[in-house]
C-alpha cells in the first residue's frame, strides 16, 4: 500500500481563518460597531495554561478583538470566583468569556462552568449549549472538536460511513466529538467506538479505525502497532517533556508517538501545530458568533 502522508496543518489553516475573521470584522467596524470583546479568567499560575492563555490573547488582538485576561490568585475561594463569573455575565461590553481549565483542586469546575451565561459561553461547556449540541441546534461548540471538524471540512476529510475510534473519556473533547461526528451532518455520518486508554484489547480496536482520535493525557501512548495503514490520525494531546538540549528546557509531544506512527497515516495532525491552533481560532469564531448575535449582525 502506497501511503500519501499529508499533514493536517492547523497552524496554517488557523492563520487563514484569522484573516477571514479580520476581514469580516472590518465591515462591522466601518458601520460604527465596537470590536468584539473576549475575556479569559485565569486562576493561579499553571505554566501550560499561562502559555495557552497568552496565545489566545495574542490571536484575539491580531484580528482586532478587544481581549483581556483576569488573573486571579490560586487560593481564591469558590464564592469569590463565582462573583467574578456573575460580573462577567452582567457586563454588556463582554461578548464571550471562558474560565481557563484546569482549576485548582479546591474549586468545583462543574459549579463554576455551569454558572457561565449560555449566551457568553464561548467554550461550549454549559448544560444549555451541550444540550443544544446534542439536539443538533446552532450553538457554541467546544473549540477543540470544532477545530477538528473544521479541519475535516477544509481539508475535505470524508468521514461518511467510516469507522471512527476515539480513545479518551473526557467531557471536554471525547463526548462532544462522538456526538458531532456521528450526527447527520456534513463530514459526519460515521460509526463511533469510544475507548478508554485502559480498555482491554485496545490495540485490536484502534487498528480497526479509519479515523483515530486520541485525547488521553498520556504522552506517546499510541504506537505503530496500534494503527492500520492509511488511518486519519487526530492527536488532541499536548505535553511538555523535559529536554536539556532545547533552549526552552522542554519539547512538545502529543498522545501519539509520531516518530513511529506518522509514516503509516494518510492524514495526521502534528504536535505542535495541529489541533492546538485550531482550538484557539475556533474560540475566536465562537466569540464572533456571540458578538453578531448580540448586535443581530
């Protein structure tokens, strides 16, 4: 079998979409509307979260949004954080906001996320938006899987009738992924198998996948013996691995051992430069949607 290895380049596609958003925004600004405003709530100083938030803020500003980060102390109480969420819900100048995860362990993530007003929930985590997604209604989709679906569409990856295996169990990525790509929609209509990384006979199951999506928070877990030739591979994971040879002191890798696996794929997302940039640009698309809904544009 001759495999034409092709990269699902999220970095390049995200840059294209940012340009599209910037051009669209110019028309609204010319008509006298203010720029969209997105706020990120960051609790504590988790290093990966801080890096990710900085990327979100930079991308927002690049396309003309007003963006700000509310940096809160790690020891903030749950009630204090909920007051911040309530204030953002009530602020008419804020079109969308997110509470960056993970939160410190003393905070109840579900309680905090559920307190976000559905119309400003540009991360797509509230029960209202999750329910609308399950029903196939127009809503804010979780940015990571929204980014994956956009890559399928823009790169014309056809999942119709294919067997998609998802390895993972998170409500943030895996459950929405299964819901969206098994629906009766463009670039969907597939059969779904969901596994946990501890599932028995996991390699036997993953080798059946036409499309393999992995989000398990275990670096380099998926190896060559776990995939079939020609698979479309989506690696959602990203990890900092200590590396004294790098000026940064680390290198980035995903949940897939790309040195082994990429050569077997027809299409694959690299790490970095795959799902990550698409997640950020999808957040911006959701913010633009919230802005347009507010002003009925």
